[in-house]
């Protein structure tokens, strides 16, 4: 196996937490680059050459460059595994693992983005309270689905252990908590979030 030569372009509270968390769990060595996180011009011209969208994360492994956090997680586990972070096709929970892995960026992303924008990111005179309320109502539905259909009294979403599915969902829950919209989430979901974020690998991945 080729040794990793990984550089993760990172900023706190961004989706770069996901691949960093995977590398901390798997013991993969990596370097952090920290582009200047200025809204509207992240990293300036230098980072624009790496990611024309000027979004974080980006990740290099040798000559390979990736820009999507879920793809980075799958790349890391596929190239540098095997690892228990992946539920395999021969396991009973394979389908639910795939579903919850993608739920965080598919079903949850629109409402989450609007909630962030209209409660924190946009200037106050540009925020739309009606959109913020709608986004919160959508998150409330999603929170109930995760609790009732995803957890169902389980400790983890799939496979009876921490997997990429949990890493996908918990990052989005972090953003909801950041904008103070998580307080009335179901108790089981809050307990799940607390349990996952108590892991040493999460603490290392979010420490700075």
C-alpha cells in the first residue's frame, strides 16, 4: 500500500471535520493547511487555484485532489482500510448504512443551509425570519426521522458501531447546535449527539 501523503485544507466548524475525524479514527497521518477564512474570498487566489468554489474542505493525497467531504471519507476508508467505520455489503445493516451516510448531505442540507444563513451568516438586514422558521420546521421533521427511523433505540445508526454514517449526520447536528436550534430536539437524538462527540477522535478532530 502506498503511504499517505495527505494535506487537508481545513477551517474550524467546516465540513473538513469529517475527513479529519476519519483520519483520527484510523490513525492516518496528515498535514493541515489553513486558508484564510474570509467570507467571500476564502484563501484568496492561492486557494481559488485549488478549489474554484473557494469552499473548505479540499484534500490532496499525493497528486490526487478532492473537494467533497463525504467522498473524502469514502476515499480514506477505501484506500487505507479495512476499517470498522464502513459497513460492508455482507452485513445486515449495509442498506441503512448507505442511507444514513448520504442523509446528512442529501435530505438535510437545504434546510440546514437556510437556517445557518438566516440566523447567523447573512447580515441582519438580509435575513428572512420566515425562511428561518421554515428551515427549523424542516429540521424538526428530520430530527424526528433520525430518532424514530435511524436510531430506534440504537446506540449507533448502523452496524452497532461508529461508522461514516454517524460522522455524516453528527456534523450537520453540530451546525444546528451552533445556531442554537438544537435545544428542543428529541432527547434520544441529543443523547446520541453527546455520546458521539464525547469520543476522543471527535475531540481531536475539532480541537483547533
